[in-house]
C-alpha cells in the first residue's frame, strides 16, 4: 500500500487515556510513516447537529490526527433508516475535506460508515465479539460483506467467518508495542513505596468481571490489590464490592503509564467470570500481553488464547478456591516463570510484523 494514501481508523472507543487495539494500530501506523486519521464516534446528538457540517481536526503527533464530527440525526429513532441517512451525509462531509477515494478505511466499528463506507478499500478488524452482542449483531454483517479484508484477533472469530465461507480473512492476534518495554524506574519505585507488594488487575469494570472473586481475594490474601480501568457509572465498583483496607481502585491510568504499575506488581490477574461464553463471544484479553512484557506471572479465569505459555507464565484456573491458592503460592515465591519462552513469544507479536501482514496484499 502506498504511504501517501490516507488511512481512516473508525473507532468505537475515543482517543484518550485508555488505549485498545484501535489506538495502538493508529499510533503504530503513524510511526511507520502512514498518514492516519483516527475517527472518533460522535457524542450524544443535539438539535444543533442538524446544522453541523464541519469536521474538527486535532493533531496528536506527526502523521496522526484525531477527527470529530456530528451525526445529522439521532440514531435512536428508527436505527436502520437513520444510520443509512447519517452514513451518506457523513460521507459527504468527509469527501468535502479529504481525498477519500484512494484512502483505506480500517474499521473497528460495525455501526458506522457501513451503508456508505469512506472508501472501496475496507479492512474490518474484529477485536470484539460483535457477531454475538445484541446491539451490533444485526448490523455487523453489512460491513462484513463489504470488507476487502477481515482481520480477527481471536481464533474463535476466525473460525466463525471461515465457516461462513469467507476467504479474505486473516487471524491476527493482539500485538505489543515496543514502547511497553520502556518503563520509568523512578515511578515504579514510587508505586512500590506507596503500595508495597500488590496484586494487579487492569481492565474495564463491566458485567463480565467477577466482583465476588475480587472481594474473596482481598479477604483471604493480606497484600494490596490494585484495580486500574474504567468503571461503570451506574454500577460502580464501590456498590458491588465491600472495600477492605487492602483494595485500591485507582481509576483510569494513561495507556503509556500502565506499564509502570505492571512492573511494580508481584502478580497480574484477569478476574472475569469463570462461565463466560467460550465460543464466538469469548474475550481475547489484550492486557495479558502487557503483563507478559514485564515478566509477571499471570493468573486468569478465562482462556488467554496463548497456548504456548500456559503453565509457564499463564495459569488458567477454573474456580475461586484454586485461584486464591495459586495467588498465595506465587506471592510466597513458590511458582517460577519461564522468561525465555516469554521472550520468544513476544518477539513474534509486534505491530510492525502484523501491520505488514495485514497490508501486505490486496491493497
């Protein structure tokens, strides 16, 4: 692909402190010299949006600009029809400002620019189980059929599309940025001074999280437990968990500072419900890669999809009692990890490699 062709990253998560796959890909593509426009989802509709035809541009760094625009009509009214109208009007807005005919639309969002994509060249990057989520499963097939290439982070997603007969499909797992290796030693030291030995969970605190497991850990293990991530405003963690003195919710930490907390921790965990769907709707946790970079033992309640590191550094547990027992073993120094296997694994999980694989054909 020609680096003069602009790439529009369509994201359902805004540019900000929390980074998911879409923010990382935008950043890494810009570092490789591509001109990247990160397209935020419109905020809640207001009457004045009927008269808004502008696109706000905020330059983040060289080759990377965040775009803000407004929907012409509120989607909540007759969604299928309104989404179609908005897509055509938004296409017109973008076409006035940018040369989009020769661009690439790299979409992580199954609900925008599906009826009128910004380009005939479309990558649909499936990093979440849209095909099984109520809010997206009706619209998801529209973009999937128009895509030049489907990219799936999970083998579950890949198998789903393969069974549907698609051939323009790649299974590209989550990657790790070289920036994750560069920690601030002074900040790491300060975190250790503030919290001592601690267990760490990084992730969005949504309904998939097992809050009873969090509470059980804090009651049975006498070390600090730090939670980092976005909380649910309606179902705050402080309403779901009885806070013991060793549980600390620190909110959202900028994506590029998370590594310092991980480096300061003793053990990192995922605390999702043990009975989460193991099929097409299963999770593919990105944060496990961040844990691995800092060579931390990982205890998880769900499939990490990293078979080669199971029981070497990633330990999958199926019940609360064994989960707590293993945490105690690790904290007491009774569980060693295989750092050589971690290094071999991470050397193959880089953004430059995956970007070349994705863009290496068909564009």
